[in-house]
C-alpha cells in the first residue's frame, strides 16, 4: 500500500484482543514513514504481532506540545505519519488533540483509519438506547466535583457513558447511587474483548453491591453506562404490525382496553394508540 505523502493518519488499535486490528490499519502502519505512539514499547508489541517494522516516536500527554511541531515539520516535508494510542481510537480520552489541530491549521490532511473504541464497543452490547448518548470520558477525581458534575446529567435523555479505572469504580458507583434514581438501568462493561470480559446488567440501586460482592469486579478496565432519563426512546407511531394487533383486539375489547394493551406491548403513547383505535372503530362502524 502506498500512502499519500505528507498526511496524518489517525489509526485505531485494539482495546484488548490483538486480532481486532483492521486490515487497513495494518497496511497503514506498515507503510507510514513514522508511527507516533503514546507508549512506544506497548506499540512495538502490537506491531511485532503483525510483523511490522516501523520508525517510532513517542507522543504522550506530557510531550505532545513539543513533539507536535516536529511532526508538523516532518509532515510538511512530505512524510506520512500514523498516530496510535495504547488502545482504541486516538484522541478518545487519549492524546492527539493538539497534533490533529496543529496539522489541520497547517493545511495537512488528517485521515481517519477507524476501528475499536471502548465507548462504542460498550454501547453496542449494552442494550441501552444508542440513538442518543453522551460520552463523558473519565469523571472528575475529586468527589464533590464528581457529584456536582453528575448532578448536571440527571435530566439527560440519552444514555450516559463513562470511562472508569479499577481504582475509582467503587466511588463512582457510590456517587451514581446518590444522584440517579435507583431503578435506572446501569451496565458495567469490564475488560471487553479480553479473557475476563464481564458484562453486568443491573440498576443504579444494585450496582455497588454487584461490585463489592466480587473482588474481580474491582479489577481491570471499565465502561459504565447509565440509562438516560425516560429510558429507551418510545416509538412515536404504530407500525403496520401494531395496527393489525390493534384491529384484532378491537374485535373483542373496548377502544380503551385495546389501546391500553397495545400501548403496553409497543411502548407507543396511550393517547396516540387511543386515537388510532378510535379511527379504526369509526371506519368499521
Ligand atoms: N482511546 C481509548 C478508546 O478509544 O476507547 C480509550 C483510552 S482511555 C485512556 C482508557 C479507558 O478506556 C479505560 O480506563 C477504560 O475506562 C476504557 N477501556 C479501554 N479498553 C477497555 C476495555 N477493553 N474494556 C473496558 N473498558 C475499556
């Protein structure tokens, strides 16, 4: 594969299972003139697994400011650079923000090479609403800042997604219990794609207990997902199948009873089902 000259590639890498590196990512990492990595030792391990020999430079949160000018110069000279982080997609709670901005400010094209990210991975298996969600990364370390921040999210309708480390999982769940209603669904996605992958589907009021009763639940990496206010998005109209059920019910029951049953089955608001039921019975009479 020949890479375009002087371009910055943002390359996603696995979040656990090394087989999750995409075919395109392998090609880009093989062909880039330089691979900028958060931890070069860590990235060398991944590259070795795919037989890739690359020129590596370290870019982490403490040197990003200094290194980005050098990388912009290299890019301007026509070399291609691939940016990777230790896991998942760079810039998602990872370094790279300054470099991407410096590159685009200098007219350098920034090309995504998508792949794993813990936030999307967790959402995809959570069973919580995905049509609207908010990603908040790591919560503030200080307890009172954390509680204040969580308080601002109480009325959010979308699913709330957080990253958390094993050191603060207990505190985070304690704070969730103090802020969010006990019955809200909560999913703990631990060590995804790794040997000890564990997905716990619980509610806010019971999550802490689930973590305290099993020491393994305090090890590894976590994504925490909390159902938004109002939970899953309600369908706002009846499908053809729903209308057929309603018609069948109307043959046996009253408009009120049929609407109640169909609303309960489908999640469509009762008022809406009631008007549809009235319309059907009017047509039939
Ligand atoms: N850039 C990464 C991404 O795209 O997901 C995130 C990097 S951030 C420094 C690391 C955090 O992501 C962890 O503390 C954890 O909250 C989450 N994470 C990463 N890998 C994970 C995994 N395999 N299972 C669960 N959470 C994970």
